[in-house]
C-alpha cells in the first residue's frame, strides 16, 4: 500500500446523501406507496392497568371500507404473538390485560386512515380497572399490583467474569443485571464512604419521522416489509418466530430513516401491520402519529443509589451502586439497557472494588427502551455529579479529583476488559482550556445572578456487545463500486463514512461508490445500527471487504501482467506499476470476455469471545464525551442559563469531520435540554405532555451563546484509519457538567433532573434555611 | 391529542375530518350572517391552531374563512383606545406604529411564537384557541383590554377570562380587541421563565392621577391570574412581595407547584417595577 | 375564491412556477395534496399540527406548515416546495449551502429548514444573528444541534449576495 495522501478520509466534502436530502428526493419509509395499500390505525387503552372483560368489534368489521380488524381473537391463531428482546412479554394486541395508557387493544386496516379511525370508535371494550404501579421504589412492595402474574418467556444471556443476570428477581422486576469485581472488604479500608441518590428524568426520542412501516403479506408464503427500523436482521428473525415463517420468505427493507435515537429497534409497528396485511390480503401502511410515538418507546427514568469509598487524598477505592430503571409496561430493550447501566456506573475511573445491581422495574407507563446513551446517560449523570460532590467534601478541586483517578491510556476498564483507547486526561485538559475553567474564580456575578463552571466526563463502552458484522464490496468492469452492508442511514452519516473507507482502499473517488439499499434478501448480515457501531464494527468489516476486493484485483492484474502483486498499486481504476499505468477495463474484458466481470470482496468482524470479559466479549472501543459548562444562576428565580457549553469527543480518526461534529453537537443539545427542561411529565399512569406542542424540545434559540465542540483525533480507535464510534458521547457529560457548574455558582447540589428553576430555588431556600 | 372514545384512545388525524362547505364572507356583516345561518360554523383565520384542535376532536360543520375581511386587519387608535383587528397577525401587530402607543407592547408581542407562526397566527385566533399556554390573553388581561364580538344578536364585549369561560354569545365572531389608552399606560412582559411562567406588568395613572398597576402571572397549564398592585410604597421588593401574598394556594402548576410561582413571581415583579421605573426616568 | 366552496371542488394554483389544476376536497390538507397528488414527497410530515415545521412550504412567499393549511387556501397562490428550488438540476444557493455545510443528518427537517431560509433571505438578504436564530427557531431539528444549520444559513446569505445581479 502506498503512503500517498488520503483522498477521501478526513475531508469535509458533501455527504453522499446530501443531494437527495437537500432536494427532497430522499426516500423514507413514509414515502412508500404500494398498489392497493390499506391504512392501519389502532385503538389504545385509556386505562393504566386493567383486565379486558370483553371486546366487541362486530360493528367495526361490518363497516364499509374496513378490510381487517385485529383483536385478541385473531392473534390467538398466530404461533407466538408476543415480542421483546430478552423477554417476550409484549403482545401484538392486548390479550388478557392492558398495562399502560396507550397499550394497543385492537387494530383496523381500511381504505384510508379516517375510515380506520371511525371503525375503531365503533369497537366496544369492557375493562376491569386494576390498581396502577408507577412508583419505582414501591413497585416491589408486597401489596403492589402485579403487571405480570405469569412469567413471560425470557432468557438470560451468557455472561463472563463477575457479571450475572436474573429474570424476575422480585415483584414487578423483569430483569436484574449485576456485576462485581475486587475484594469484598474494600470499603473497610476507605477513609470515607459517601452515599448519594440521583434521579434521572425520562425523555422521548422525538425522532421526526414517525414509527412507520409498509407491510405486504398478501401472498401466504412471502412477506415484504419496508420499515423505519435500525436493526432489520434481528427484526426479520423476530417476525419469523412470531408468525412461523422461514427467514428466507421475509424481506425487510430499510429506506432512509428520519431519526431514531435508539427507538427504532425491534418490533414496533411491524407485527400489527403484518397481521392486518395477512387478514386483508393487501399491503398495509401503519404510520403512527407523533403523539403515539410517546406511547411506543421512551428513555428510562431512573433512581441511582451510589455509595463510594475514597481515601482522604481523593483516591477512589470502591463503588457500590443500585440502579432502578423505569422500564414501563413491557421489557422491550430494558434488560440490555440494564446491562449497560450496571456496567457503566463506575465511570472512567480506577477502583479496587465495584459492585452493582441494576433492576428493570415494570410500571404502568409506556415501555422504555434503547435511547441514545443506552444507560450511560443515566450513569454519567450520577457518577459525574458524585465525583464533584466527593471532591467538595474532601476539599479537593473536582478537576484534580478526576485526574487522579482516571484510567490510563491502555489500562483495562475492569479485569478482562479491553484497554482504554483515549487519553482521558488530554480530553479533560482540552475542556479546561476551552472553557477557561482555571479562571473561573474571576467570573463576575451580576447582582442576584451568580456564575460558575463545571466539568464532566461521560463514559460508555461502544460498539455493542459481541456484535458481528458482514460487508460486501463489488467492483464492476468499469470500476464502479457497490457497497453492500446492513448499516442503516439514520442521519449519522454512516453511508458517507463507510463509502469513504471503501473508496480510499480502492484508490477511487468516493463518488464511484454506491451504497446499496438495505434489503435483508441481498444485504449481508448485520446485527443492527446501534451502539455507535457503524465505523467501529461495520467499518472494520467494510474495510476488510474493500481490502479483499483490492487484493483480488491486484492478483488478477498480476496474473495478466505476469508479475508479483506486490509490485502493483491500484488508483483510478488503473493498475500502476512503477511509471506504467494499465487501465483495468480492457484487461478485464481481455480475460473474462466482453461482458466483463465483478470482483467481490467480503469482510467480517466480530470481537473475540472471551469469558474473562464481563460481557463475554471485550468492549470494541470506549466512547468518551468530555464536557464543560458555564452557567449563570438567578438566585431569585432559580433560572439556570447555560452561557457556555463545550463538548469534545474522540473520533480516533474523523473519517468525515462535519459528520463527527454534527453527532457531538446534536447529542450535546439533547443533553442540554434534558438537563434544563425536556421531560415526559406523568401524573400517575397518565402522560401529561405527550404531544409536540407541550413536550418541549430544544429549538435554535435554546443554544447557549457560546456552544462549541471539538473533535479530537487521538488515533487509537479499532476502526479503519484508527477511527472510533461517535454519536452518543456528546450527550453524556452535559447534565452533570451543568449541575456541577450550578454548585460552583451557588453552592447547592441538585440531584434530580431536570435542573429546573423550582428545584434550584428550593435548594437555595433549603441552604439558607439551614 | 386523543379522542377518548368509549373504548379507548384513538390517534386522531386531520384525515378523519369529512369534507365540509367553506364560506368566505366579503364583509363582517356577511360573516356574522354566515355564522348565524351556517351549520356548525367554525371561524378560520391563520390556521396555526385549528389543525391541532381538529385532531383533538373539534368538529367542523361549515368553515367560515375570514381571509377576505380586511376590515379586521391591522392596529389603529380609535376613541382613545388601541384597536386591534382580530385578523392582525402577530408579525403585523408587533411591527405596527399604532402598537407603539403602549410602550412595551411591541416588544412583548414580538415574542409570541416564532417567525413561521407569527407570520400567520392572528391575535384573534390566539385568544379564541383558549389555550392557557397562548399569551394574548395574558397581555390583554394586564392591559385591561376587551374583546369585541359580533353576532346576529348584536355586539358584546368580554374580558379574556370570560373568553376562557366560553361566555361569548353563541355563533359570534371576534372582531377586535380594544385597549383603553389610560394615561401613561405601559407594559413590561417577562418571558424569561417560559414555559414555566410568564408575567406581564401594566402601569398607568387613573383619572385621579394616581399610579395604578396590574401584574398578571400565567403558566403553561393555568389561566392567567391578575393581581391589582398597591403601589403606595416605594420599595419594589416590598410591593412585589405583598402582591404575591395574594396569590391563592390553588394557583399551582403541575410542572412547578405554587411555592415556586410565589417566589419567582415576586422576584420577577420586583425587577419589572425597577425596569419600568428606569424606563420612565 | 368564490364566496362558497362545496366539499368537492376544483383548485387552481401555481406550484413551483407551473400552473396546476386539480380536483380536491375542502378537508384536504395542502401537505396531502402535494404529497399524494401533484407535488412530490419532499414535503415531510411529522407532528401534523403546525409545530415542527417539517412540512413547511412557501405560499406566496410566506413559510407555512402545509399540514395546517387547507388546500383550498392556495387558490390562485404561488406555492413553492422543495422540489421546485433546483434550477436545471442545479441546487439553489440555499440548498447548496445546506449540502456543503452538512446542515442535516436524517434529512427529515431539511426541506422545511431550506424553505424557511429561502423565505428569510427573500425578506432580509443580510440577516443578523438574532434574526437567523429567530427564524430557524420556527422549526424543529432533532438531529443536528442547529449549529451547522445556522452556519448554512449564514453561508447561504453570503452566496446569494455574491451571486445577486
Ligand atoms: C408551534 C407553535 C408555537 C406557538 N407559540 C406561541 C407562543 O409562544 N405564544 C403564543 O401566545 N402563542 C403561540 N402559539 C399560538 C399561536 O399564536 C396561535 O396558534 C395563533 O395566534 C392562532 O391564530 P390563528 O389565526 O392561526 O388561529 P386559527 O387556527 O385560525 O384559529 C384558532 C381558533 O380560534 C378560532 N377563531 C379564529 N379567529 C376567530 C375569530 N375572529 N372569531 C372567533 N373565533 C376565531 C378558530 O375557530 C379556532 O378555534 C404557537 C402556536 C404554534 C403552532
Ligand atoms: S408536520 Fe406540519 S408542522 Fe409538523
Ligand atoms: S436532520 Fe434530522 S431532524 Fe433535522
């Protein structure tokens, strides 16, 4: 390989989806329209928890324009009409009970949405309301109502050193993940032990493209499905299991996805649409409203109890944590989030002893699932708040406290894990410089408005658990490149970055690469577009596929030119040998005939299994988000204004700098809004603000005056050209950095999100009062 | 955004609405006649809210499209009052020279919604949407304004609170808002805590030349609450504290509670008083 | 616009500069007319209640949420949607600025943001920072964190000024 300067890597040129997206031509699942397509709508439970006594859908069935009605009567004929990740507990439509306000009770497919809704209004359901469970801490009380009297089918995956899991460890808890390492008596040696409790609010993903699919099961032995879904292959497997159809009878296609942030994993709209399509014998489009999105998937609210043992000099020794995740009414991705939250709660620090239990608590609220940060947002909130709290208690600067305990570059996070692949101190020092943290003593107050600064380091393992990926690169006679892999373009820029890697390896311009549509019939297997894994995991598979194609091309040319392949290089679809250039097209046709040929390279990647690693395979890369904030706190109203927000991630190598920047800034703004205002407000089992007007998401004028990000390129990533994943890190440090800044400004500590004016003012009043 | 049918929640959509007749009257008289005669008439102005209301289950019998009623557009000074046509958009209203007759009103009005909404949303639609989170009723309450309705039964003037109570005559059209231009009338509107809370303060002199003031506190979920101020003292903080002692305990927002509203409201009011004093000086 | 429209009627307006005549109903939202009937699918729907602005189109130059505009309202008007901005396959300066600044991720808000920017720059070719934020705050983008969008708007203003006759 030559040392020529890279032509596709690190350049802020137009993304490959730019033309389609700025011209309106990009196709999303919402745009799919099939001949004869019907429209589905669903009836949802008005009760948080109730037994279904009877359902009478006869009037709906008789309505003109209605082609199928789905109730528990119909799903009874489906082989396994329940779904979920580890635990199959969510029915396609409710059977014996409804478990949250919004639970699906019945569905209709009709000529248009209006007809479907009118038919739903004609369905009669008799409910017998049950007491609701909404309080995380009381859900396991002996007198609490039970969401599931009978255990649903579930599995506990194989865990490695120190980790364990359990189904239904106690009442209304569907899963527990635990981890421990180090000597059990480590707390005994500590000079101080501090125990603090943190509360984390719940957001909705608020992806603009709704949950949507178009399902065609009009022919008995063939399913065609277009869906806004991040993991088409696991979805195919789940559909095959639910409906008892072979996987090679099911094609799942994923057009552009209009945002997901974690929500678009696993079954969402698909089972209802498929069941209706089978009943109606026609394709069915099922597009949720944005309001229904709130009732479909959310982030996990959480209570985190963190007990940390330290030495007088600030050295961390031991941490014991208990995390309660509000999983809502169905398990969805909760057990996976519990693994990650339980695993990430120590943060990027060195301890002798770690002990964690994380519980998925079922409540009569919307199901919670994967959300950008995947448990890491919850744990970074608690961990990074507590580090500051401990520093203050010990009279140490929070910066020094962090520096003292951060894991070194190359040092394993815990025994059996991979080494840290970022210089954590370098990132922290960058924040300190950019923010002017050392000069914060000189910040001027403004009457009742006080200023302060805070730091935080968000931390998560990236690249998924034990995640395999496969990619294929084909090159035609004329040098046109086809990239086939299962990473969906959900906005993160993966198609651009992966295409750049292929082009680079084949000595071509990126414009020669076409990223082929994701279709499980043709695309090689992939576990899913999640966990910031596109570059770090799929990138390695794609890189290998490109190198394999390149090797074939060079071998072929070496045969034709009768020389060792090592003497040859590939650039602009010519074989270069010293000063000679041999165009490939004539060479190929000379050998394969005038119809030409395609070179096909395949690449595979999976982290090695290892029982020494707690999650059975060492982490692919560590996703770090360093952040710092300057706030102004109005001590008379409690209003917190974030004046400066700085975040930085380590891309390892930024394949596309603007894509990296966009990921960090988008994530940071989500973190900011969670810190200050954005949350789902529940009143018992009722969601109070589940619509676009009252659920507040950040707008452009919510940006801090000074909002910046820097993409570090430390070069230690496992991906092509040293790249690491991006996309979640920028969110992780924001809330705690702001809480730390508030403490710096006014000396009060808020341990519950959001950091709303009434909480700040109440804390100030409590401080003054005592 | 849900219609709670007998058996549960249905995600309503504008696509549920069957087609309806549309009437586009050319004059207010025609509009009033249409409101009186048409089947289940629904007035339609900028449309920024109606679509949401339809999704929440509002039926449309006949749509009365107000677009041609140019008489109801614009801000004027008439008979010692500021007269705001119901169809005045937020963008037009905030930019109108007449609006400047109440110092502080242009600034306040220019903050209602973002540009896309301000270019289409109207003052009348804002009031008639009867959403606690919409702000025209806050400003109007503070300024002691009246909303004027026309119907086949004649004219009627209502306070914003009466509009919230749906006390306007049936089948009536909001034509204009009027704000009496009391001596020295001026406004300060503090939105820095929105959506948790916003607060308007109006000051003026009454006929006897006494300083008068009214503070209006509002939240996303509660109707605006007006407090008549006792301006006898000179200390802004004391005036504000006394005013907020009057805030009933029942004025408690689901998002923020009562205690915070009292304290933050008083703090904001004290600043508003100081700010307005400084502006006058 | 006649005084009275029947539930089903014929509508005529210009779409991206070309005349359109089509039968529709009074209850039809402009967004659905454009997406299902005569425009294209570049106008995207998300909240369907005037909040997010993903469905923004220009009606006589005014940015409006087409989910919340009845089709009948555009009788005789000029409607501009994202599909009409390209000139002979060339991106408009605003589109080009969005493309070059990577001012999008998932792209779902992008058509609305671009049209909003077109409307802003038609009114004010040299908007200050406050005006840009005020306008862009009209619409929601959940992906980008807005910074790159704001840069694209500034860049678009520059490009338009430079190419202006
Ligand atoms: C995203 C978004 C953000 C917003 N932000 C704000 C904000 O920050 N502050 C704020 O105050 N408001 C805000 N609003 C509300 C906005 O100001 C109102 O929607 C707007 O003023 C309504 O006016 P319209 O002409 O569009 O009403 P329409 O939608 O046309 O009508 C609204 C209601 O009023 C009735 N109506 C309209 N005109 C009359 C009349 N003349 N007589 C009788 N009835 C009538 C209609 O029948 C309908 O029920 C926001 C709205 C949206 C969608
Ligand atoms: S879809 Fe029209 S504004 Fe959101
Ligand atoms: S790019 Fe996804 S919403 Fe803006």
